[in-house]
């Protein structure tokens, strides 16, 4: 007899509640597991063709207004352990907020995780995106990761098993797996110095990013040798509005939901920025944010 599920299963869950843009459609099915063992049982029980999307803090994600015809799995505050071993390797589960890992590292006089303080997602999201800023990236320090697959099988994998690049991470081969934890080999450092660095980094962000309005960070990857924000601004689109969303007047690579936006407004602005930058400068902007689901019929 299969063990009973202990988590929270919902139908038609509005995803605007779960993404930092505070906009978009619903997920047909949403599961918040009780713990890792419960997650394994849940995944193993899903039909093999069911689309699955893991969601951390939704700080890089948009669900289209027509909704996601699949199952989302919430990790935040579920896979929540963080610890350090005798060798100083920090292991954080996928649902731990990245800024918490930054603080934990400083508390243990380890350096190299300061940048995570400015990334408002989970460790799972940081691993999936190779999140980074100010010259540092998540995978710079990965000792190993722990994953789960559709059958609920948990594996330990090394960084060498992944193709990792700028905001890009892909497991080689075609096994479908999600992150349940990451282990990070950081250097010994001075916690007080790390905290100082974090304060400076956060001050820089507050000065340059529209953090008071719902957003998802940088919408586009920076093209080689240039900045998406510079190109969008040079194309004359700073402050441009579609429906309830606009291209931020503070940082042109941010789209803000400042008037009850639909996901369609946000996606239309993305398309406009891409088309205009391509027409004006011959440069293709690639999305950094992930967009899933169906457009409204
Ligand atoms: C104000 C602001 C500033 C930001 N600044 C930066 C920055 O400087 N640098 C940067 O890189 N990003 C930045 N971001 C984007 C975002 O915070 C990061 O990409 C973050 O790592 C996403 O984590 P998340 O938990 O919110 O992921 P989600 O948004 O929940 O998910 C993002 C993607 O990761 C996948 N995913 C999530 N969890 C898992 C998992 N456990 N296993 C497998 N896949 C998973 C999702 O399916 C989705 O495809 C910023 C966002 C905001 C709102």
C-alpha cells in the first residue's frame, strides 16, 4: 500500500500569490510537500506525462494568464535545513532562501556567498538559474547537489555532470531531475567583513533597482559585451507602459507590475523590448525570466 500523502494539495491555485510579479494565472495542481520523503511519494504517484514545475520563491517566474496545465511543487519553507560540516562545506536544502545562506556563511566565517544576500529566491532557484551578481555565480562554489526525479529517487551529483553557464544550468543526458539541496565549498573568511560587503551590495541594489514594486529582477540576460538595460533604454522604452505593467523608469531591464498587471501585459512588454532592440541595434535579447503556461484563449 502506498503511504498516504501528508502535504497540502490544491487545485487551480492562483500563482500570482506565489510569484514576485504578483500577476498571472493559476496552476491546475499545486503541492506543498510535508518533507522530502513525502515529496518522493507524491512525485512517484504522478502520471508519467504530467508536466511538473518546481517553484521556490517565484522571483524569476511568470505563469501566463491562461494557467499552467500541470503540477507545481513548492519548496520554500519545506526543504529548509541548512548546516555546515567539519570541512566547512555548507549544505542548504532547496527551499532555503538564498539570503539566509549568505547570513549563515558569514556567521561561520566563510566567504564567497555574500552575493546571495541580494538574490531574493531559494537555493533551488539559484541552482536552477545559476543565479549571480557582481562577478559571482551560484555554481562557482558547488561541491555537489542532491536531486530528485519523477520516481522519487534521490541522487548526489557533481558539478561536472551539468552544463553550467551564464544563467544556464542543464543536467547532461535526458533524466528529468530537480534540486533538493546544494553543498557549497566556501573559503574561510571574516564574517564581519562579509557582512560589510553585504551591506554595500544591498545599498547598491536599493539605489539602482525598483524594489518597491512587484518585479522579477532582470528580465533579459545581458548580451555579450553589453547590457540589456542600456539597450532597452537606448531604444527609448524606459517607462513604457502596456496595461498594468511598465518598463521601470529606474532600471530598464526590470518590468514592474504597478497597476494590477496581467501576465499578458508583462509578456507583451518583453516582446516589445525584444522587437525594438532587434530592429534598432540588431541584437537579440534572450529572456532570463522563466515563462510557463497558456496564453488566455
Ligand atoms: C528584486 C530582484 C532582484 C534579483 N536579482 C538577481 C540577481 O542579481 N541575479 C540573479 O541571478 N537573479 C536575480 N533575480 C532573479 C531571481 O531571484 C533568481 O533567479 C533566483 O535564484 C530565483 O529563485 P526562486 O526560488 O525565486 O526561483 P523561481 O522563480 O521559483 O523559479 C525559477 C526557475 O527555477 C526553477 N526551480 C526553482 N526551484 C527549483 C528546484 N528546486 N529544482 C529545479 N528547478 C527549480 C523553476 O522551475 C523556474 O524555472 C532577482 C529577482 C528579483 C525579484
